[in-house]
């Protein structure tokens, strides 16, 4: 039984797509002159609270508790209610909500202003540059090529799988128009808010891996 058939028995659909490149989000956001740092590292025994859940929400979609937490954190940081002194508050400011685990009901830190509306206007509608995937090492490329030859033997006759292995070894160049469309981003005028009950604000404390933001000087 194939993997697709196993998935189909659960009334699900299996979709497999080899991505030889992704949109260059870093270059796309360069014009905003914003840098996120400090919250990204591997979780290990001595870093159990490293955040692995990042979601983004407009200021106008934050709950009352989240707004109060964000304001208190900004004042504590010496920003007088405006993070980094970057601009006046706007309902379209973008905040990052950080949790340790996706299933957590409480935030790990106060909502962090990561993209003020004034800076968001400097960003193009969608990313139009591509970053290709990392090249395989020579050793790994030889292993996959050898595996492809095995798959083609009469005992297996898995020619499609062999072709896929060769595609991994020598991928074709990728153009941005070949990537899946970002319909959710292109429909920027349509906002969907999946609300619900909000957990009481936690007693937040500073931990070594809190996500931080640096607003660079605009050119």
C-alpha cells in the first residue's frame, strides 16, 4: 500500500512538492529596516523556554489584556509607550505574539511591536526574489545518484523515484512566478481575525531568550 493510499484511508489528501527555492523574505523586508533577534536558537536541556511559536497580529486585533501588556513593556523599556520611538501608534502596527509551544494558552512575553505601520508602507506588496535551496554536499550527491541507479534496476523498477533522486541532486533554476502564489498576502485589504477566549495575562518575566527588535535608521 502506498503512502498516499494510507493517508487516503484517513480521508486526507497527501500533497508532496519539491521546493528548489523559496521567496527571499529577508530582502523583501530590508526596506523596513527592522531586525528581530535573540529569540532564535535550538531548544535543549538548558534552554527549555526557547520560543518556537511566533504569530503576528495587527494592533487593532489585540485583546485589551494584550494591549496593556504591550504598553507596559514599552514603558519599562524606556520608550514612553512607543517602542523604539519609531512612530505614533497606528491600528495597523504589526505585533509578534511569542509562545514557548504552539499549544500554550499563555504568551511567553508581552506582544512585541515588530513592524510599525509607517515602516510597513515601505515594503513591496509581495516578495519578488528567490533564494535557492542549499546545495548538497558532493558525498550526499554521489549517494543519491547511486541510490537512483539501484531504484532503476529490474528488481525494483522505480523509475519515477530514480528521476526524483536525480532532480534532488541537480535541481532546475526556480523563478518567482513558478512558486505557489501568496494569495493570503496579496489580499492585504481583507483581514481575518480568528478570535476566541483569551487566557488571563501571565506574570511575565524576563528570560534569556525573549524575542527582541531593533529599529534601524531609515535612509
